[in-house]
């Protein structure tokens, strides 16, 4: 029920829903932004947990939740488009890792309708789908960057989704940093 020229965008629809539910109350719009942020944090957890393990997913979701770069998007009502487009991209990544092409396309369309810069998701989603279905090509990482060494398996690689006994990415990073310091 928006009256502006962008009334079809997904961001405008979310702001219209806030207005219809709570009226013109500033706290309601801020609460809406907070809810969108919590949804994004949960999506980050679900996506990382699908391709990694629970401890890594908790750690990365917690970092995503409190990272200062996200302060403006959560605090300013006018930055709702960042939150909504992030939700669309994360939904597209989640759908792509589940093998749902239709879900990935819908997520990207939802994201692009929120903010035009989400158009990069058209390239990101196929790469994510490819990466989550195959072992990580460690040989493509330039040597100055850290490569995770799994002490349990004794070789440089990231775990497959089916392997639950492999160390977490955080443990690998700590072991790798320790190895670089010596």
C-alpha cells in the first residue's frame, strides 16, 4: 500500500508492513530493523552450519551479529534496504547450497528489489553452489595467505560436509597461526 514510485520494492513493502502494524511509531521501525538483523544472523548460522560445523557457525554468526560495520544498517531506519537485500542474498545462498535453483533465483530477485547492488549475487550464488558441493581447491590459494592444516588428517584441506570429525575452521586457523609464529 505504498504511494511512492518505488512501492513495488521489497524494502518499501517491509516499511509499509511496519506502518500498517504499528502506525507511525519510530520504535516500530527500529524494532523492524532489529528483527531483520536477527533473521540475517540466523541465516548466517544456518548457511555456515550446513557447510561446516556448529562451533564455526556459532562463532561466525556471533561475529556477524556484533560487527561494527553493521551498526548503521541496524540503527538507521533509512538503511533498511541493506538488511532486506542481505536477507535476500543469504536466502539465495541457502537455497543454492540446498540445490534449489528456484529458491536461489527468488532470493536474488528479492535482494535486487531491495537494493540494486545485490545484483552481484547473480555471480556469487553459482560460485557458492559450486564451492559447497566440492572439496575446497587449496592449491588455488596464494601462499602468503594462511592455508588451514588439519592435524587430524595431516594434510592441507577443508573438511567435506559429510566429515564431522575434522577440526573446526577456528581451530585450524589457530593451529596455522601458531605454525607461522614459530
